[in-house]
């Protein structure tokens, strides 16, 4: 990575979530004035990802998050221990599945940082990336640990369409990033999977497959839609007035005392 890229602001797919929720929070994050506190679920989720990546990633994760993982002494510590034991059970379950075994020779947790050419960098992490030059095929997968399949993966639920659209957008962006990093694979077939698994017993797995091709990157929505959203976000955050859009409800708004003022008019 060169020095110029290092200095540019970075935007990831998950920043779009923050942007939707609270523009002020994202602006504060980018200005390094606010760091989102890691929730228990985030730490456990990160641990599961590290376990699925491999031994080195797992030991690095433990070293880097030791304080958070050990928690406080006493009763709370027991809860934390149970959460990590469960993460290990979940990872073991995933590792025994055919889909995980099929990715034995795939690259895990591929980090990307691509210069948009517009003064910012698009960054992210591809959980699984397999480039099969023999069969001219790119495979991309994203691990999603869920509490249950009620909110996602299930076509019968009312939240499914919105969830599915986001998953397609995320994976399309990853495919675009892979195309920038591997131009030799830019005319390959593309197979993308969202691999969901439950975090609690009984462990279960559901897979949503999205197919396309590297050449057009046209899935149910075009990658252009996602890139346009990121572009819009990058410009809005740069604008001074971005600071004026508060959600009034997040940790960042609370810390900065951005309380909602309700005006009442007496008749
Ligand atoms: Zn907020």
C-alpha cells in the first residue's frame, strides 16, 4: 500500500449503516473523535471470525483483545467465559460443514483498500476468497453469525427483502474489490455465498447463493448502486454541515450532549 492511500479517508460497507443511522456519529468516527465501544456480541463475533480464519488469527485475536475477553473478575467473568466457549463450539460446528471444507485452499480474511480516485479509499475484508484459474471462477463468501434465522435468510419473513438487498450490495462491492486486485480474473464466473450460522445451540446453517459474473458485476442490483451510495456518503461527510445531522439516540450523540429539543407551542 502506498503512502498517498494511507493518508486518504477510508469508507467501508458497514459505514453505510452508521451513515443511515447517524451522520454525526460517522463524521466523528472519521475525525477520530469517537470510537464505538465494542459490544459483547461484536467481540464474540470477531472471535468466531478469527477461529474460522485459522490458528494464527485466533492467537492474535486473543492477544489483542485479552482485556475484553477476560472481562471483570467475579460473576460477569463467568458470562464472558461461557460466550467464548460457545464461540468455539460454533466455529467447530462450521468447520465440520462441507461448505467450510470446500474453502480449505481459499484465502481467508482478505483485506482490501482501493483508491476510488475521488479522494477517498474503499476498504473492507472479504471473509473467503477463492480464485480458481483452471475453471475460471471466483468464489466469495461472507460468514454471518445470527441469533436466529427469523430476521434474515428466511424468505417468509417481512425483513427478508431488505436483508437480501444489503447482502447483495455487500458482496457486489467485494466482487468489485476483487476485480481491482485481480484483473486477470475479471472475466471469470462469480459465485457468492452468504453463509449464516446460529450462535446458540442447536447450531444450524443456512446459505444464500448469489451468482453473477465478474465482467458485468450485475447481480440483482448493479455494483454501481453501492459505489454511488459510498460516493454520496464520502462527499456528505466532508461537508461541514454533515455535523448537523444527529440521531439524538446513539452513544456518540449522548457523549456530545446532542439532546433532542422538543418545541411546544401554546395555543
Ligand atoms: Zn447519533
